[in-house]
């Protein structure tokens, strides 16, 4: 017995036991604080007093087909949007739009002698202009005709891109551009329409077409926590070039946790050090995704959630995700001196924002509870000081 005790208490054994004990205590701490109470459902993390104050008054902001419940002070920061092609916004009315079209034509011809402009004239509706062009000889052989339609609304002009896809004709795209132009209207920043359609910066495109490719990227800025960024991205038809069987074979390797493990296996000891706060499967509404919540050695919180859906399924977009970073300054992650939130606050803020992400109105295949407004006959929702609720 004395020999056993002596062996256990030897300096080498004691050091090993100490390291093991520290590791176990660290894991236990993370499991207790940032665990999952059941599969894909995290254990709630209590909001700190200042976060509770932040969420006392909330509102809903919309982007694409989505909406998110956020604190009253939150501001939406727009990334790109495609419906089905890219949508750009320029300042100025129709005359400036015409000059912009002429500048693009001149640029096309400078860059490619074989570029051909097939139409440059009035657009499909009043106060609009349209250009149709082949970028080069090869594009013309493939009948890849591109469209730019400039739609002026007061001092803003929306530029709707488009092109002839396989199986389409020029008349098909002309009709599509006309439908989009007619359905486009201006939208105040905090107005949340309650009819089917697509929210874009300064505007809204009404309609219940769901077969087109759709992309949207947007972020949330919180003045009270200027170093914190939260963003959402959706690509409905990502991987649309794969046939169904091929996509299903790739589905598992596209998941967030599989991509992380792949990077770890590839980089080995060179994989960046990180403190895992919580990592595993995570449901958001009906989207059965995965999340990875880590803290970098410099104190930056790096949180990500991702869902792999199905190409051409509007209720389950192929590529859908959210991310949150702290210590952001001048659009650079980690540039700020320190994070403005603790680990507890970061996880609680992440859970609160992510749980508020839903469809704005119901789309085909979306289950009850996954959208804010189920009644499409309501016209629109004006901004208010309180979170608007479905009627």
C-alpha cells in the first residue's frame, strides 16, 4: 500500500494528475455553462442586466424573404442581394441612370472589341431604361444576352441585372424584367411588408414566385456594442448544378462541423488554437443546422451557425448561415483592443439574435412558427416603438 501511495504522489504522477484535473474542470465548466439541454437545443444563458435593458424594446427588420427581431437601436447593414440576378442601387434619377448605362457601354467596348449592344433605350415602365448586350463573341454564339434595367424611384435608381438562361428566350427575360419592374416599390428602412415578396435595400419586390435563384446577405449593427457584428447569409440555389443524387452524396461533407474537422485533419498541429465555448447540432426554427462558438486566444468571439438545405427549396435554402464576431473595428475582426462583452454575454446575445431569425411571411413548405406573418392579405407594417406582432 505504501508503495502505491508513494507511486501516486511521485512528482511526475502529481504533475500529470494536475494537468488532467485542470482539463476536466475546464470541460466541465463549458458543459455546465454552455451546454445543450437536449439534442440541437442549447441550455439558456441568462441575459446580463445591460442585455436585458437592450432587449426591453425590440423591432423587426427584413432582408430578402427573412426578418429578425432585434433591439430597437439596431441598424441593418446591407450586403448583396440577388432576385434572381444582382440588384444594385445608385443615387440619382433617370437622367443619371442613362449616363450610367452609357458609361457601362463604353467600358464594355473598351474591354472587348466584339462586345455588342443589341438594345439601349426606354425600359419596361415609366422612368426606366434598359440595356441588352453580349459581352463578347463567345457569349453571342451561346445566346448569353445580358440585361441591365434601370428603374428610377425619385432620387434612387434600382439596377436589375438578368440574362437569358438555358431554355429561355429574349422574350422570356423581357417579360421577367417587366414583372419585376412593376412589382418594385420604395420601402422605408424599418417598414416590414406583410405580403409575399423580397426586401431589398430601400425597396421591396412584391410577388409569390419561388422558383428563381435568390441570395441575400445582411448584418446587424448595435450602437451599444460597436465591436459586435452579427450577419446572416442565404443562397437558395447553391449547389444547384449538382443532380439530386450527387448533392445528397456531398451533403455530409458540406456541414459546418464536417468542414471544421476536415480543416483540423488537414492542418494538424498548425490548426489555430481556440477555446470552444459550445459546438454541436443547433436547430433554428425548422432549420436543423450546426454551430461552433469559439473564443480566439486574443479574446475575439467567433461564432458561426450553418444549415445545409436543398437546392431550389425556398423553405430550406441550400446554403444558409449566421455569424457573430466581437473585437471588430474598422471592419477588421480582432482589431479592437478588447471585446465589449463577456463569454456569458456573447453566448446569450448570440442565442437571442439567432432565435429571432425567421421568414418574414410564410413560404411554401415552411412550418408554423417559422415565419412572423402568416396572413398575406395584410398590406404592410409601419415601424413602431414596439415589436410588431402577427395578427
